[in-house]
């Protein structure tokens, strides 16, 4: 599904907060490995993460960078120290609302690819959105997994931050298909100060 990006104007800076420096296969990347792909996609702010540990800092040239972590939301989750931000993903079988509460309890700012692990029928959306508001957790629209556009549009209407992540596990995975319902970076008060 193609979305109108609306990000390549002078008033919005395109960002991607879910770029892996580690992969499930064990391959590792440096932030520098992504520079050409990020520039080609028009990404001005890049968020680099590793699974369950802080992403190591690297040279990103003209791209503003954040170095965070993607943590698995489990009871008594202990996120790594030193991350500029945290993405949290719920294991299969955890409900959407439970994942939001677990994220908030662990200090996780963004629930990553929620519809891939916490599918929810439309009838449950109102309760999910109320929980997201109460817990103050942003939700990621993930280019690899997507999700219902109407859900994310309603989240934004209710003042819930919606972030963008490509979930890239290599430079070839950077996406420029950023939906118009994604929150502008300057509205992400929990992140704006951490970009270098």
C-alpha cells in the first residue's frame, strides 16, 4: 500500500527510528553503512538500535542521529542504560493493552510494530487508544509490518504520538514510504533533545 509521504518539504524532516545495527543472522552494521541509503531516501534524522542493548555511536555525517535500543517487553523488563530512546516489542500472546502498560512500566517510549505481535480487532481500538493515552506510550507505524491506517490516524487525532520505523536490518531495508499520519519529529518531545 502506498502512502503520501508529505515529508520531503522544507517544513518536515523525514526520520526513521527503527534502523538496526545488529541483525537476527548475527551480521552487524555501523551507522556509516547506512548513510547512502538514508540520504537517497531523504531521511534527515536516523534512530539506530540494537536488540536488547544500546546501539554503538557512529559517524553519521550530515544525518542527525539517535542511538537507542529495541527491548523485548517481558515481566520485569530491564532496559539497557544509556540509550537515547527505547523501542519495545511484545512477544506473541501479549495483548495490545498489556504491551502498552508493560512498555510504560519499563520506561519504553515507543511500542514497536504493534500489529505484528499484538493483532487487535477494530472493536478493541478505543480501549487500546485510551490505554496509550493514559500510559503516554507512542506507537510505531512500521514499514515492514504496517498496520491499519485508520487506527493510526485516530491515534494522532487523540494526541498519541505515531512514530515511523523501517525496521531495517541492513542498508537495503531503509524505507522512504512514510505515511502522512506519522507525527513530525519536533512533536516527539521525548526524543527531540537526544538527536546529535
